[in-house]
């Protein structure tokens, strides 16, 4: 059964681009264009991995990170954002696995997704 990835991204073009790439690589992909939709998806069924933009129109990425960690402390989170990384250091160290700057390199994103899911799946077996 393919892993489920949630993309939280308010920019339609980027959301669709990442969605299509992940689907082509045999992942089940859910999308959220805002924080409220992301939180609803997270509450209903925690995905296996989250790709999260930090700057959303309604809820901050930090609030979504906190909600993810409230439900599951181990699920991998990739922050994909244009916010300079030094400003994210606290959140990255505490709640996220990787920060990728926009515009994201799709090959790097796919490689990171695979690596994090492999580690996460190993943890779930323990």
C-alpha cells in the first residue's frame, strides 16, 4: 500500500507540481490549500509524511507543526518555504525533519521524501 503524503501549500501551481510528481512516483497524495484544511486532514487521518509551507493565508505553519506533533511525534515533516532558514531554526530543530528552500528542486524533494519515509517505516516496525 503506498504511503500517504500531505502537501500543505497555498500556491496552486506549486501544489499541483509537487502533487503530480509524487503521484508519478506511486505515492497517495492529499493536498491542502490552507491551514484549516490541513488540520482537518491531520485530525481525520494522519498522513505518513507532510510537506508544509510555513506561510499560509489563515493559519501559520508553526501552528500546523504543533498540531502534527500533538497527534504524532514521529511523522516526518518537510518544511518547504521561502522564509530564510535561520528564522526557522527553532521550529526545524524542534518539530521538522528537513527544510527545503523555495523554489524547491523536485529531485531533491523526492529523494528527501523517500529517505524520510524509509526511516519512518523502520521506526514503525520497532
